[in-house]
């Protein structure tokens, strides 16, 4: 599983102040996101997700639909979202940072896409 160092802010349509719910992206692919948030969101809700990786200097805003919500042991909620707007391979590469033996290493686009297909 690819673990990301990308922060995520989920903004609901009803959120008129556009403050959003802070969290982080756990898995990033071109058509799917897995997010860790402190509060749950309803299934089938359409949201905006602002993804930011300060290290890679990437900031992207995408529209997504929540497919699954699971509560984790640490009190966080794992949201599986399908993207309504796809991420380009360059965006995925900028957002996806994996942990290899305790250190963060950037994957190439081809390696990342191969890992997503298998």
C-alpha cells in the first residue's frame, strides 16, 4: 500500500464557510483516494477535496464521491472516495510518497501505476 504525506481538506457542499475537515491522504491514485479524517462523512456524498504536498509543492482541488466509511481503532475514519475528476500521472507522482524502511522515497510514475494495476 502506498502511504502518502499529503494533507487533505474535505469541503462539503453544505459548508458555506468553506472551512472543511482536515485530515491526510493515505492512498492516492489517478481515480481513487483513501483519506483519514477525524469525523465521518455520509456515503454517496459529493465533496471537494483539496490535496497539498508541501514537500513536492503540489496543491490540487478535485471533486469526489464518498464510497465507503470505516472507523479505525485510533478514532479516525477512513474514507474511500472515487474521483469525479481524474488526477494526471504527474499529479499522482507529486502527491504519492511512500515509506520504505522508515524513510520517504518518491516513486516514479511507471512504478506507481504498475503497483496500482497489480
